[in-house]
C-alpha cells in the first residue's frame, strides 16, 4: 500500500516538474493578459510627472515616520 502511495507521489511530482518547465507549452501567465490596453491609450507620451509642493505634501503620510497625533480635543468625562 505504501509503495503505491510513494509511486503516485513521485509521478505527481514528475508531472508538476514537466508542467512547470514548459513541456506542455507556455504557461497562461507567460503572455500579455490584456493587450487591448496598449491600443486604447490616448497620447501616452503626454504624461508628465510633477513634484508635490509643500502644501500638497502636507497631508501625505511619510513612510517610516512616527504616526502623527490626532487633531482632536480630549476632555474628562462627566460622572
């Protein structure tokens, strides 16, 4: 019984190896998924990257910096 299980596992591993090496053809994710996006672009060369000004960058989070303190007022609860 164990011999058959080991033989089955070896065959499954060989099949997986053959599939991943491309013996049955290219994998589905090897090609372009949606080539129509490239043809639908309108003037892709007209895009320009601009730096943010200080006012625009004020509300942007800084990665790696400590979290800012919240702008809320706290008071003691009445009892």
